[in-house]
C-alpha cells in the first residue's frame, strides 16, 4: 500500500486524543465517600474485569475512528499485483517501452494488446500516484529519450505505437542511465514494460554487468518491471526467404520459400499438427496455398510463381488469416534480376589460385552467373572494386592504399576472406594479424574441437543437415592474433586445444573472415573433403553480392530511417507512414530500380521467454519490483481505497456507541431494578 498524500500520516499520533480526553475528564471531579453508595462500589468491584474490558474496547473504537479518518484523507493506493507501490513520489519517472511485434499479442475479446494494456494501466497509475517533475519515454524502436507533458501522452503519441523493430532492453537501460546522469534527476522510478522475450533481453550480454554497477552507484533509483510473459497460444507467424527471379524457356518465374511458425504455449511444449491457409499476392493476383504444420512449423520450399518475361522486378506479400497478433501475419518480399557474382582471388601461388577459382566459379544453382578472377598481390591495385562481391586474399596482409581500398570495400557491405600466406609477415588489418605457422603432430590437434553451426558460414544447410566439419583435418595452422587496439573478432570455429580456426571481424557492415589454414594437401584436407570449403566460399560470395543486388530484404530498425527518406512507399497502408518512422514499420520501398522490403526480425516469430529465475540476477544490486500482468485482466495496477477507511470509521463509531449504551443492574435475587449500573455512561467514560 502507498499513499498519494503520505505526509498526512505524520498526524497518526492524534489517535491518542480519545485517551487524553478521557484522562483529562477523570481529573475534573473529586471523589467523596458516601455511605449510601457503598453497596454500588461493591457491585463495581464484582464487575471490575468486565468494566475494564469495556473501557478498553470503547477507547480502541474511538482511536480506530480517528486513524480511519487520517488514512482516508491520505488517499491510500492498493493492488493485489503490486503490494507496495514504491517509496513515495519521485523526482523523475522513466518509462522504457518495448514496441516489438511480440508485444502486439491481443486479447481477442477486448482487442487490447500487451503494449496498449501496459500503457493504459501505467498511465492511470502515474496520474494517481504522481510522476515528479520529469516524465521521460524511451521506446525500443527509436531508442531516443522523449520528455512527455503528462501520463496521458503515453496512450496517443506515435512513439508509443506498435513497430516492427525488435527491442534491446539493455540498450534502453543504458539510455536511461545516460539521461539520469546528464540531468541529475535525483530520486527516480524506472518502469520497464516488456513481454520478457529472451532475444530482447539478451541475458548473456556483458552489458548487464556494467548496467548493474552503474545503477548500484545511484541512490534513490527504483526499478519496476511490468511484464506480460503469457504467450499467445496458437498464434501463427509467416515469412518468406530465398526470393529469386529466374529465366525459363517460356518466360520467367519467381521462386521463394515460405515458412509458418506456431507459437507454443510454453517454452517446452510444441503445438499439435494443423493446417494453415497461406495467401500469396503478386501483381494483384492472389493465390491460396494450404500448408501442413507439424512440430510447431511448416516449410514450403521452392514455391513457383509464373512471371511475364518483361517483368524484371516487383514486390508481393505472403499472409495469414487474422489471429491474436496481426503484426506477424504479413511478410513483404521484393525481387529483381540477380546480380552477377564476381570474386577476385589475390594470391602469388598459381595452384592455390586455381583451387579457389574452381570452387567459386561453380554456382550453387542454375540461373546464377559466377565469375572468378585470379590476380597477384602486385596487381591488387587494378581490381574493379565496384563490380566485385567477394575478395579472397591469400598473400601478406595489405597496407597503404590497398588496405584502405579493402576497408572501403567491406564498409560498402561486401566480403573479404583472408587466408594465410606461406610467409605471414607482420601486417595487420581489421585489428587482426597472422602470428606464424605451427605444425600439428597429434591427431587431436588436427581436428576441429568446436564450431558454430547455428548461423554464418558454418551453419547448417536448409535441410537442417550439419556440414561434415568433423572430417576436416589440418596438418599446419597459422595462428590468428588480435591487436590490442584493433576490432576484436568472433570465433566461428576452433581447432585442437581451443585455438581459433575461423574468425569473423566485428564490423558494423560487410564482413571480414580469417581462416587459419590453406586448401592444399600440404596444409589441410579442405580441398580433398571439398564440401565444407565449397560451402564457406559460396556463402561468402552470396553475402557479398547482396549489397550489389537491386532487391534487398532488411530487418526493420531506426538505422534505415535516413536511408529510406527519399524512397517511394509502394505498399498500401491504412495510415500514411511518418517520414521519421519509415524504417520502423514493415513495407516496400522503391527508388529508381532499387527495391527494399522491410520486415520484422526473424527472432520475433518464435518468441522464447526469459525464465523468471534469470530476471532477478540481471537486476542484482538494484531495487526491483516485478509486476506480472495479463491482457485479459482489466484491473488497474492500483486504486484508491479511501472509501473503505471511511466505512471503517463509521463501523468504529457505531461500535463505540453500542458499548456506551447504559445497562440495568442485577440485584442478588436476579430481579432487574431501575437506576444506573456499575458500567460507565458515555459521559463517565470521558466523552
């Protein structure tokens, strides 16, 4: 329980007024012994225990009435969910709002989502309880701090509406820290509104330790977690991937994969098999496909849509019927003619160059054009960077002008794959360098001890089968070292006793990979067991060619706002898209012959919830109050109960009046006689 006027509680000592008045009243009269009333005194002594109890009950009723009045005037707030609502009125209130698609799961009867329910309840609470001189919103889509005029603004502002951007809870807490430090806000309440999506919270991130330490140093900052972890049982989500335009003998066709996921009731259960009608729309033509769903998902690969030969580019959608979350029922796709995939191999070893060229010249599927060119390190300055998707560098690490060209090449979204030369030298690029060759004698040292098979170059193929990396052996390994001042890398595979084998530099755009051996029998079995080597190179080439494609699929995010500012919105939406909000909502955009499809992140389609046991450790050392709510619960977070205390006051006064009623005395033979009894009247009790 908390109070909107807590200062009134300082008057609680006034509860003692009835006792003080009673004591003063007793001292107003002098006792005189009178023989005629001695028998009454004897009767009083016989009833002394009952009289004392009655005195105490009367005093207790009067004190309770005074206390009830004080509690009613202080305007108490209570709620079964929250218990204690806080520590009084803060100087500042920060609201961290999760606007991710998973927060749009609705109660079908009320039509309210998790996001709207949380905002409505928090708005009502802040209007009752107070929010201090500063009310600040930090939303997950823009990540910006916005000062609000009143809690009512939480319901209507564009930055509190739904978005297709995944949330970054640690990032939002970092923004809250920055605001509190910059404004010296003093006593502050920090409200986090979330559905506890595991991806949004990123519990394994090292950022949490820094956040905990910084908040622990602040005095008077209290955190409230208003969560809606109940998953929307049976909710369906859809997405399309591998969208490609292909020429045929009779014209052209569009090929795409369609995936439908079913939201499980819990993290451990999988939904029962079912069917789902999927609507594919292209050029105003709608086709319905019925998909079989089992084990929580369904995948339709290689779905073909005939195209007119003259249609070189365009867009479409795949969609599902309405359910509990409309945000994941539609997926936008775009297509254009595929770009030529060109790779340039820089090496001074002719045989090595032919090995790379062979694996890069053979396309993974028909209809794609591949080109691979081998040049020496002295010819690297003549590379046509604008038309190249992948650069394979098997030579001493570059420096000077060539290194700058490679950095610009990667910054434009392309890929460079470094392999060690026979004489590594001491060059450095992207914060990494070669540290010398090691001959591997033991078979344990020659095989991979760990690799990441969930994503990136070594991920599983579309069928779910893992690459045969357990068969790969290396006779020689060139050590990869990280510069103290450079960009640290992410290890994708380790060899022997935990030594890096494949590393990816941590870059904002593009990719740079470092492999610790070479594809020849003298160094490894990569060329002989060519599957893994071929897949690594082809995936690198595909990744690099995306930046040259005229049709791109991007995850919604604030980083695309400026990029899409001059693009035309192609999809028909119910409301015009705000220019500053374009990158945060799914849709199709066009600029000349360039097409962009913006959609939600793949992590939003099958939300895994953060277990309750992991929440408390994230806030260790910080004051945290957790409030778990549901969308179908219409009860407010807190309500005033002053009327209840007024009723208690009335009941206390009625009880006091009943106890003060006079009773007739009982003579020794049991007959009632007139006159007063030995019990005090209201006047005698000090009223």
